[in-house]
C-alpha cells in the first residue's frame, strides 16, 4: 500500500483508489471527506473499510488520561498502533507527555509532523543503524529523543555515531531491563551499561533514565505472568537508586514502562520508587488502550479487572466498562453458497488474525441496521474473503453489510491508508491519514 503522506501535502486529494472512497465520486481534499455525510453501509462507500468510533475514542482518551493524572504519572502513547500524526497530536493536546515510536522510520514520521518529544521504544542495533538514526535526527535540532539501550554494544554504536558529527541534538539513553524480549536481565548487566554510558557522556550524549517492557514477560500461565512482571518491576525499581547514586540529584530522569494490558502492575511496581525521587517521572507507553478491541485487549482488560487494577480516586473501577472498542471493519456479503455460511468481502489483506479472528457485530441492509448477528462467527480468512458461520435465523442476504469488531489494532491499522472517523449516527466526520510506509 502506498503511503499518502510521503509525496502529498497535509491535505491531499483523495479518490476512489483509496479504500472507502465512493467509486466514481469526484476527488476530494482529505478535509472535505467529513462533510459528505457518508456512512459505511449506505451503498456508496467502497468496502471493506475501517472506521474509528469518535465517541468511544474520546471516552477512552478521557479514561486513560484520568488514570495517569490521578496517579501523578505521565504517558507517551505508543504511536505504532495507528501511525497517525493527527491522532498523536490529539493525544499530546489532551495532556500526553510525549509520543513513543518503534523504530527510526517512525521517529522520522513524527518529527516531520512537529512532534518533538519521542521515546524510541527499542534498541536501534549496531553502528550502521546508529549512523542512520544520527543522519535522520540531524535535521531536527530541537528534538528530544530517548532511546533504549540494553548492552554496551548498543551504547558504543550510538556513542560512535554521535561522536562523528557536530550537528546532532542531544540523545537520551534509557537503560532497558526486560523479560521475554530485549532488555538487560539482571542488575549486574544494568550496572555495566550504566557505567559505560556515564563514562562516555557529552553534552549531546547522556543518560536520561530507565526503561522496561512488561508485556513481553507474559506467558500462557497467568500466575507465572504476574510473577515475571512483578520481578521485572522490582528489578527496574531497585535500579533507580543505583542510578541516582552515580549522578547529580538535580538531573531529570524518566522511568518508562507500561503497555495496554499490565499498566496497573507497572504503576503499582514503580510509582512508589519514582515518587521518592523528586526529579524523576514515571512515563507509561500504553497506546492500543485508546482504541481497545473485541479480542486480545478485551481479554486483557478482563484480567486487569480480576486484579482490581483500574483504580481512580482511590476507587476500583471496571476497565472493561470504562474502555470501549473504537475500531470497526465494514464488509459486504458476496455469496451465500451454503446454508449457514456467508462469504464476506474482507480477509487477511484487510484485518489482523494474529490475536484472534474478527467478530461479527451487526447486520445492515438498505442503509439501516437490521440485527446484531448474535451467534454469527468468523471461521477463517482467505486473502480477500471471510467465511462467516451464521445461525439458522440470521436472514443474511447477498449485498448486506456486516459490521465486525477486530482483535489487536496494532496489526489491523497497518493495512489502511485512511481511517474514517464516525459520529454516533455512523456518519463519516473526518478521515485520518496513516503513515505505515
């Protein structure tokens, strides 16, 4: 899929080569799409398409920002989920401390969009990668970039790259601890990295904190998962005073962790240690939570509620009630080849299946909602087709439109050049460009 943001203005002209745009309709500027009154089931829009429920998104934003502010912490939402600069700016405007990205290219996307405070939530690799990062960030002298480091090899590569040039903004290094993915596995390794970083510091190459990612510690055993995450948080928290003992009390630090499933355990495990250090901030990186889903995050929040983890104002609240799935996929029924089976015109080219199949939610016909499709189930996906098992009384016809919930937004949105925002009446009110490259 071509990336509309590469060779276009911030308000490119869109036509029917893009998903959702009505075939035969005159081309429109991006900002005019929300003025047409289109609906995904009105017979005009090209299907399949993906939509964002703007009311649900706004509610999720309010709930998550309320949580972090109540706990006196910050959040830099991971932007890899939508890869939309407009959505990232909305989150920052709502109070997010910054933005998290996954790699060098993603950092370029958001720096070019004017977002200057970024966490690069991964190691960059060896010297060639470090030089690529330096070449990219050289164009942004006002950037505040923090990058993960889990070995002296990574630190040395970045040190060499930053030492070779005099046109670079400061680079902040975050010593990363991990379990299940990257990250130092023990205190001894962390101390070795810390001492290497401190021994190589310059005005543009400095330690700025500690990082971890708890989601990769998850296993099929819930009890083991909790123990692994608690262990990682303890290791991370215990490292903070070791860092402070080696640097000035006045140096500002961040401690960052927290995806969209275990952020309560991160808060419980790190907030107290950070609170004892007046020049340290705890920064979550939860991103998918703002979109939620009908699958992996639905299950994750149910587990969070079982832990009684969503606490705001000293009161335990239901995360499963507070957060609402905001993404939908809309597709037409192409065939009814057998009793109890419908073939829908969307497949692996349109939706993720790595964390569960899409879920049929509702049936539409002639521009109206007909039923909630209770009992319907997606059996499997081909490239362009979904095999939908139907109950006997479903009454589904060729040409009907099915509204699907999705599982794992992080691997759904990368298939979309445009995300259509819908109001309460399912009217398109805005179109967001994505930048997946």
